[in-house]
């Protein structure tokens, strides 16, 4: 089995440092998307019980039943990511900016024909249809941290791996990370007790940089119906896709005690992940009184088929002012295909309308992350151990979580002012709930020009991560404490027709 250093959101996942932990961390990463929406509901956040917006196509399809006219809009976005890292008493800032398309959708209103003299607002009033593109998650990150380690080196980690998995040096697998470290003179072998030891000294300078790109998105085909302007039902089918790339490099400079020379190592990792899947949503909205709307949605798991390609290589050069010697290894690439089932999501929402002055809304979601499941993509696959290990990691480390959102929209004639707040619950069993929640703050404005509307929203997503560049067991592993802030600006331009 190959081994892989991992930048994970959770210490308990990163701590294993093994192949199966990497995939369970990716499974969580791909299960924590948010509903794509227009700038209007990016500002408000809570939309399950409100409806009447193109965002409903990707959240509660019953909401398109409230449309009385056809509608089209598109929403470009600007994202800015900042990672404030504290590592070994040193502070570093990572930044990344990008442009993209957050949302685009259209709904066609189709009124039900009624005989002359019939009450138009009784029985089935309309059957509406919609199609929409939603970006549900962005992976545009730049994680950077650096510091001087006075306690240990990544060579300690390589030595532990070699001792745990191999015997004498002639048993080290060619192309394995342990073999690379041994051939680079970073670890040595003690014939007396049959263990490997680090050849490096402490007070080495360590730097890690991980640049991530990609996104998750879905195309939804939705149907919504209006019954007596009081009860609305809807359903949708979603075709999902994901792209995730990670290019990471860990560098360490210090002194090699055994070789009596300065060393400069570079451990490079690259991950390319592609996937596609399918899900469905079923929703309803009920108006017990004109001023109140109650909504509910069931979103099935997304069934993904995923292809993952991972490459790693370790190189080391010696000499302080010149290269006395250099050890270069060949890249080792590992491909793995698997099927992934994300959690079922159940959502409820309420919207309370204050006459013509606006409304207040609130949503709640329930997901059980321990229900994430891996299976083989090939009938005759030999990866059963990897699949079993991943599913075990998920059951041991993940739990159910509750997300909640609250928002408001105030109307001043043709001008709308909006705001919202939301929390994505902590999915980890053994970690602090407050520390690992994801908080979203948003505010926005909207304006109506007859049949044309323009909305703009500022959104900030904040969360903390603990990242170990390598894990020592036993031993004190270095930890980077990172405050992540993702700032998004959304602009929606739409027209009713």
C-alpha cells in the first residue's frame, strides 16, 4: 500500500497519513457543498420555505411552483481566499483569487387551462418547468505555512513508516516513499535493533504550500406545481460533476548529522480527481395563512463515480553554498477509481412575510456524514481492502450534523436590502463543535427595473483548520493552525418574460 501525506481539515483524518485516510477525507470534502443560488438568496441564505426564485431549482423545486411568469437569470462571481496560518511560532498568509459562474437558470411558467367562468385560483393553477446550473463548491485554495522546527523532522516520519512496514533495506519497495527517503540518505538502518532512524538534525526550516483548484457543480431539471395558491410541490433530477486538483510541495532545509552536510529536500504531491454523479430532490411548500410559508425538501445521496490520480516524488540535494550531491527519484503515480455515495439531506424552512415590506426566513438541514459509503467502480477490482478501510474510517470519525440559516429581505419600493447568517455543522466525532463549524455572513442589495432585475451580494465564509504536514506516532507532530476566510461577490442579472 502506498502512503500519502495529507492536508486534511481534521487532525484525526490527517493523523493516519495513509492511503485510506486520504480517500475518506476527500469523501467528506465532496459531501459538504452548498446549494447554488442567485445573488438574492446568497444574501438571504434561507430559502427552503420561501420559493419564487430561480434558486429553488437547486434547493426546493416546489419553489418554482410560485412563479406566475417565466424568468431567466445568470450570476457571475468573484472569489477571494485567504489562509492565515500559524506554524511553529511563525505566521504566513496564503491568497488566491478567481472569477467564475455561480448560477444560471430559466423557468417556464405554464398556466393550467380552465373553462370560462371557473375560479382561476382553485385546483391546479400552473405547472412550471426549469433548468439550472449551480456551482455548489469551489476548491480555489492556497495554503501556505512555514517555520523552524526545533523538535523533529519529516525524516522522523519516513523512519517510522519504514520501521512499521519493512525489514532490512533490501526489502524496501522500489518507488515507495520509504525507499526514496533511504536512497536520499534521509533515513538510515540500525542493524542491531532492526529499526530505521532519521539522519537529520532539529532546527530545520519547514515550508508547505498546497495550491488547490476545481469545483463541484450540478445541472438540475426541475418541475413545480401550484395547487390553489396554497400548496406547492416539486421535484428535480441533478447531474453532478466535480473537478479537484491539488499541487503541493513540502520543503525542508537543515543539517544531516550522519552525512555531516546541509540538506535541502523537496517532497512534491499532485492529485487530480474527476467525477460525475446523479441525485434527486423532492420538495413541498405549504401556506397555512397568507403570511406564512412552510417548506421541506428531501435530497437523495449523490451517487458519484470518481477517478483519482495521485503522484509523489522525493528529491534531496546536499551542500550549503553549492550542490555536493543530488538525489533525484522518478515520479510515482497511483490511479484509483471508486464509487462514492454522499449523505441523504433533509431540510425544512419557514418564511414569514410582513405585508409588502419583506420577510424573515429560516432553514435547517440534517445530514449524517457517517453514512458516506465507498464501493468499487469495477466488478473485478482488487481494491477491496482500500474500500473497507475507507468505510471504517468514515464510521469511526464522522457523525451527523445540523446546518442552519437565517435571513431577511426588506423592500423599499423597487429597492431590496438583504442579510443572512448560516452555520455548517461539525462532521467530526472527536473534535470541538465550535472550532470546526463553517460560518457564513452575507449582505446584499437588489433593484427592479420593470421586468429586469439586478442583485448584488457580499458573502464571507469563515472556518478553522488544523493541518499536520506529517504525523509522528509516538511523537509530537507539528501542527499548522489556519484561519480560513473566503470572500465572495455575486452579481445576478435577470429578466421576466
